[in-house]
C-alpha cells in the first residue's frame, strides 16, 4: 500500500497521471482532472496508519445492510504494528526520499 501511495505521488509530476485519474473519475476536462488529482494527492496519508474513525464510518455504512456488523468493536480490528515497524525503521521515509 505504501508503495502504491508513493507511485501516485511520483506520478503527480506527470500530466498523463492526472489524465488517467480524470478518465477513471469520469472527468473530461484536463484542467479539472489535474485539480482533482492534486487534491486527491493531498488527502493521501504518506504513513497509512489504520484509522479507527474510518473503520467506524465503514461499519456504520455496512450496518445498514447487515445490522450484525454494528455489534463488532472496530478497535479489535485495528493493528498498527505493521505500519509502525515500517515507520520506525525509516522504510517509509526512504521510499519518499528516493522519489525526489
């Protein structure tokens, strides 16, 4: 996932990436696609620690279809150890420094 985020960040310099983003999003105007792509890059977390709030939101939406999902505690689903280990080792920072 981190490498995917890095690749998206690298492609921010390339106009074709914005065009591909626009095509996937159904945006025909290249200027609007570029703006949307740049906005999208700003929302990406370079260090993608799992979000308990994000999982709660997904749980809320899924519970509309399956109420049993609401009974689960999302805190038990979050494990930040993997990303923390990558972060503390400097791996994530090295990925981004290699891209510039």
